[in-house]
C-alpha cells in the first residue's frame, strides 16, 4: 500500500498551508474556475533534486522540497504547487496544472495500482532534474528502494545505472550560453 501526505511533521504541513493561503490571497496562484472555491490539500509528496548528473544520489531521508496536490470540493486534483528548501527555509517555486498535472497524477495512480496488493507500507518521492521530460518516482520502504519512470502510459521500473545514462545523455546535449 502506498502512503503519502500527512506523514510529515505538523510544522511542515502548517508552513505549507500558511504559504498557500498567502499565495492565494496575493493572487500568485490561480485556481481553475470550477464553481465555488472550496479547495483542500489532497496530498503532500517529498521531492528529491538530482544536481550531480555524474553520480546521481537519492536521499529519501532528507527531502529537498514538497509537491502539494490540491483538490476541489468534488475531490478532483486541480493544481499542484512545489515548495523547495533554500537553506532552512521552505519557499514556493512554481505551480502547474493541465497536461503536466495530468501526467503526474497518472504516474501516481499507476504506482498505486502497482503496489496495491503488496504487504507493508511504501512511500512515494518525486525525483526532479533539469529537462526530465516525464515523471520519475521513487517508491520505498525500510528495506527497498525502487526507481520508476512514467512514459507512454506505463510505469517502468528503471535501475540507477539507467538513470545515470539518461542524465549523462541530457548533460551532453546541454549547450553552454556565452
């Protein structure tokens, strides 16, 4: 069974909630007009950034940010907001909806279906890196860590070596700006 959101410290949850309210009040985040404005936090997932393409390291014990899924009164996820740490403070980075959000939700649903009948509690963490192209997820528990990508409507398990080769290919295609 996959778990997510409210396993985090209440201080993180309160901080994210406070920042979301301020962002909505300042009209930085706009919600789709779906009739009414009853929105709630559906889930919170950890985010791990990969900065070193030569030696990608995933530290699930120390998330570098959080992805917050927000749903409307009907229970449909309508928006996602990312918050990242900078030093010890958590800052809003960006939000997304439409096709990008749909792809993220499909990846989560595929992971949920894949782990539905497995015993024990598994957690999900998003893996982000520059020019990713599709969602990458880590599903883990105390004994194992599995890396997945969601591509062509399929959740595919990949190895760390495969991820490293993908990152090196991306890195070789990046041109410096002068």
